[in-house]
């Protein structure tokens, strides 16, 4: 197989400096890969869409980089591989891939690219628009989407708290943001439906439609699976204290103070009279009033090192 590496030098473990340059050199010299650098938001998707001559694409970055690559690639013909260098790396964690440390070991990457261990993964198709007369925008998400609390935590971590990332451990802005947002999150009204149900008026502080056990670097949804053919939907109306207790339970992995209804579905619909912020795998879209989610079963093929996966029965090995 011919592979192209699409590298985001600004991802959390690389920081846009010399480490990114060193990694690009190693990918070229040690693995024989051509490396394309994504220098701005959206460029990884464009690079993937222009890579028709390659059989597979190695996304070097976090969940946002991987999502951009998936939105640009030919999923019928091409395979995705991951070198997780982001802050959260939720998809990579679900797949059992080693997380970045002080040094990046490329042995697992080499094994994935040269091996024959392929995992089918579900995707989330997300259609959204700002008003009813506007054409729909369609995106694919890998793991976690949200409106309300979870989206606002990401906005805090990437906005006002971003300067702290230079002085705090990688990813630490997110638990700080989660604590601050729990204290200031206000309920909002929406109309909500699962599958073929009619839209129903609800009050909520958080709506998450997800496909993975991890939300970034937190194992927030321990029963979720990447290949079960179902969306996991959480709708919460939580007080600040209830949200803080839930956050603490997730950190401790005790899950004793759930704040939300959790239901499986294949389709989800949302309407709102006020503009909402939508989060897609860590990326933010503002001013949304209508969203439609749909599960695309086993719509992506991911190359993994031999023996990697959340269990032996969930990996599909080519012969």
C-alpha cells in the first residue's frame, strides 16, 4: 500500500516547533513516507481530497486532524491510520493506540502500515444549518459531537484559557474549563427527537451525540463502542453541583453521578429558536439552529498494529 502522512504541526504533543520538523523528517527517512503539512484549519481535509493516488492516509495529529482527513478521503478505497499527537486523542484511545510521550515511537506506526489488521469503525454524519431556509452543511464526525455544556468547555479551553496551555501540562485546560463552565452553564430550550419519534420540547444544559468511549482524554462513556451500529445520546439538565459531581466521577472512573439520560439511537434531530454552538470532534461551529445526526455503520477502515483494538473480536483482519 502507498501511504501519505498528513501532519498537523500545531497539534498538542508537537506544539508547532522543532519537534514537528523532527517528526516529519523521521516519517520520511525511517518510514519512507511522503509528508504533507497542514498549516491551517481545513487544510488537512484539502490535502486528503487531493491524495487520490494513495491507498492510505496517516493522520498525524489529534481528533480534529483525523476528522479533517476522514472528511477529505475516499473512504470506499482508502484506509486511515493514526499517529496520535493531539491533546485528547479520543479515537486513538478507543482503538488502544499508545499515547504520545516525550518520544514518539514509530514502531507501532510501521507495524500498522505494513500489516493487515484493519478495524471497521462507525461514523457520525452531521447535517446542520443556521436557519430553516439555509442549505444544509454536511460533515462526518469520528467520536464526539455536542451542543451546550461540552461545546462551551471546548470553547473556553481554546479561547480564554488557551494562553495557560503554555504553562500547564498538555490538555490541562480542559478540566479547568469543565469546572468553570459547570458553574456558569445555563439551561436552554430545544426540540429533540430520536429515530422516528416526533420532535419534543425539552430543557437541557448539554446534549452529546457520540460514538466513542473517550471524550478527548477522558473515558466519559465506558459502554460506548466504535462499531456497534448505534449512536450514544446523552441529554442533560444538570445543576452546577450535579455537573461538578459528574465530572469528578468521570475523573475517578466511578461514574456514580450521571447527570443525563443516556439512550441509543441511529438518528437524532434538534431544533432551537436561539443560536447554539456545535462541537464536532473538538472543532466549533457557531450560530446553529438545526442539526440532524445519522449513524453510518462501519463506514471507515482503520489500519492498526497487530493485536491492537478494544477486544480481539472487534478487529477485522484481512487475509
